[in-house]
């Protein structure tokens, strides 16, 4: 069981639950009733992508990360592929149950994007863009196809953050360049400012500012350290901070659209995710 939890980076799914919360808040349709299944759909897609990632990287991991479940022999390649396929089907089923065709119109492209990233795009220059598209589509899934346009700014914010984290994460093994780390840090600053803009009243603005400040502090500090010393160790730390930083960013985006309760519930996942990351690495 521990091998499978490591395969899918199980605790890291806590950082994806808020995508649909932010998308739903932006669309003016907070998650209720069956639509509460949408965060679970996001988690299933995330886990599927992690299992597929290790299946696609099994030969490279045998050299660079032999402790991972597949190269260590604890999970076979066929088992990992089956897990990825089963979780993808579960994600689609949950999305269908949550919102019918309106949600499926975005869930299907999201599933395709996950598989395209891990099997084709990841090792190319388009890799970070492919991952950013996955997270942006996940935010839009929370809004549904009919209201997707209203959630587009939130999707761009989450996608932009994902783009930076993914680009920086390429240096987890051999280190990155100062230019890359510096550019990602600038992107984080822009995202933090974007997450505050557009609030309609002082209450929403204050909530968004609080969560955006938490996001900027958590992610920005680690990325600044990486820009000064872009060694593999510093890059891994910044990547982990970037993954955890998804949570306060989602909370800020939900708060600025008036969903303070949703923002608070999303933010509650952060300490749990950070604690569990000591047992199962999210990177």
C-alpha cells in the first residue's frame, strides 16, 4: 500500500482540491450537492497523472531515482498503467455524476491533457505549458462549460503558477539556472497581485489579500532562495513550496469572488498536506 501511495503522491492531491472551488466561485456557482464530487474528480485525475508519470519515466528513474516504486520493483509497469487508467475512469465518472454534460465538456479535455503531458509533452519544451493547461482546465471544470468564460482569469492564475513550478522542477535532479529561478519568482509576484484584483467589496478584498500574502510568502521565499542558489536541493525545496502554494492561491481566488467559506475550507488543507509530505514526497 505504501508503494501505491508513493506512486500517486497521495497527499499532494490535497493541493488540487481547491481548483474546482476557485472555478465555481468565479462562476458564481459555489459547490453544493452533487457538485461537491468535483474536487474528488480532480484528485482522481491528479493521482492518475502521477502514476502515469512514473510509468512513462520508468527507464529514466531507474538511473536517477531508483528508489521510486517502479524501478525499485515494488510496483510493476503494468500495475502502474492500470492504476492510471482506473483513476482516469474514476475522474470522468465523478465529473459526470457531479455536473453531467456541462462538466464532461471540460473533464474529457482534462483527461486527454493529463495523458498527453505524461506520454508526449513532458520531456519537450512544451512540457510546462502542457502541465499548466491541465491545471487551468481543472479550474474551468469547477465552473462548467456554460460559465467557463467567467472563470478564465482564475484559470489563468492557477495555470501561470503551475507553469512556473513545472519549469523550475526540471532542475530537481541536476539543478536549474538562476535566470529560470528568477523568472519564476517574478511570475509568482505577478500571480499574487492578480489573486487580489477584482474583488467587489472590502470583505472579499481583505480575504483575498490575506490568502495571497500567505501564498507569496510561502512560495516566494523558497523561490528567492533558489534564485540565489539554484542547486538541486534548493530547487526541490522550491518545487515543494510551489506545490503547497497552490492551496493559498486557490483560497485567494475563491475569496476574491465572495466564497470566503470555500476559501477557508481550501486553506485548511495546507497544514495537512505539509505534514503528510514528510511521509510521502509530493515531488
